[in-house]
């Protein structure tokens, strides 16, 4: 039930991206304004994950999930009926804040419910989130065709509301009051070198994603590729993540998240460099398939590294801090990727991205220290967890 809720929540992002042209053509909202609407959601999500997520470690996971999903419902309704820049901006901000509050709490519940298999479970989380995002365009096509612009957002509001009602009746594992962490925010976890190392792996990953997502369609068009190749690329890229996520998470947990996560990002840096050097769309697609398969195996490295280094009773704060930093890295990368592509060209942009990723992974390796060689890792806790209805 929680995994399905995460999938539906992630679907809202896919719906929004595919409805931007409808907002422009119907309401006359400029492209620059639409870009700001998209971006503000990432920044409010960052705020929610960093500031609100730690509350889930202090006996409020259940309430935070309900609150976050409830805010997403309100945001979807605002997107459904909004016709002005301000209305859509506020609605998108509410959606981002809701996701930032709910998703770390949902991850925490899944992690603490079965810590021995949390690598496999994090992989399942990834699969549902990616599958939800990929289903967004399908939801848009079906419900926009039947009910116009409000259709997809009303459908999501109804679906998320159903999960709010179901989760409201569920039992959620919470930390006993006497053992709840006293820290209001999770920033102090950065003092833990192993946590900081894991976050750098995640920052490298989302810096790569921000650049790739922003430029893939543009560079394929500039190389003369047919529209089907660009669109197929975006759709097919998620398949290895969906199919290999659980297996990859289990593999990363067994091999060791720092070793596997860093290896995956080094290979990712090589593939990003390849995008800058390939002379034809066909060769670009070869690099693309190798890249997506690599991500399917190793993309859980950051989440598992942070999860095993942070105390079990602070998992929401740790996962929120990781998610917030990843979101921020992806937003910054996407913001500057277009500028670099326009002024420096494709080779310099992608080779530079690869170099930045290698730098981040080198710093992660140094911070990891002895953690680098650990295998078969599990989250550790010095406290007990209760099931609170």
C-alpha cells in the first residue's frame, strides 16, 4: 500500500511535465514562467525534506504521511483549476512541499519495518517511484483527452485521497518517546563522514540526471535523430530502473553501498562523457542503453549508504537530507545545463559533467574511510521501535 502511494505521488511529476504545453497554449503562460513553476516545486520539496522529514523520527511519521499526501491533493486540485501563473505557482509549491514531507516518512516506514532486507526494499521503492513517474504521460493522455486539462490532476487527487484514507487506518512503526531523537533538523548528520560520503554519491547521481534530462531531447534533435528516438529514449530509460531496482538494491547491500555506488557513478561519468563524443544518434543510443542498465544495478547506492550509516531511529531525517540534497543538485544541474550547452557545446558540457561526477565520487571515497570495504550492511539501532496505531 505504501509503495503504491509513492508511485501515485511520483506520477504527479510526470503528469505536470506533459501538461506544460497545454498551460502555454490554453492560458498563454510564457515558457520562462512555466520553467519557474516547475523549478519552484523542486525547491519546496527540498525545504520539506530537510525541515519536515525529521518529525517522522519523533513519533509523527503517520501524521506526516497524511499531511504530505493531503498537501499533494490540494496542489493537484489547484493545478486542475488554476488558469494564471500565480495560481499554478502556488499549487506547484504546495505539491512540492507535500512530497517533501511525505516521501521521506514513507521511506522510513518501509526501512524500519524490515531492516534486514532494506536494500531490496529500497530497490522496490525506486521501482515504484520511477514507474509512477513514467506512467504520468499515460495518465495525461487518457484523462486530458476525456476531461480536458483538469482531468489528469483530478484523477490524481482522487487516487491520492484514497491512499490517505487507507494509510490513515494502518499501523505505522514509531520510535518510543523516550528514545526519540531531540534534533529538530537533520543537518547535524553531515558531521558523520559516512553519511556525508553517501550523500555525495546521491549528489553525483542527480547532477547527472539533471543534465541528461535537460539535454537529451535537444541534443538528439540537433544530431538529426528522428522524434521517435528521443521520445523512446526517455521512456526506455526508466525500464531498467523499474525491472532491476529490487535486484540491484539487494546486490548493492551485499557488495557494499560505498563500493557499488561509487563504481556505478564512475561508470555513469564515462557514459556521460560518451554522450559528448558520439558522432551519430545510433551510437548515442548504444551508450544510452549501457547507461540505463548500469543505473538499474547501482542507483540505490546512495540510499543504502546513508541508511546504513545513520541510526535506524533517524532514518526519515537521513533520507530526507539525502533526498533534499539530491533534488537541489538536480535542479542546479538542470538550470545550468542549457546555458553550458548553448555556449560551450555538447562535448564540453558532457565531458565537464563527467569530470564533476568523478570529483564528487573522489571526495566520497575519501570520506567513506573504512566504510568503503563493508559488505552485507544493515541499518543499526540502539533503541526499540513500537507499533503505534
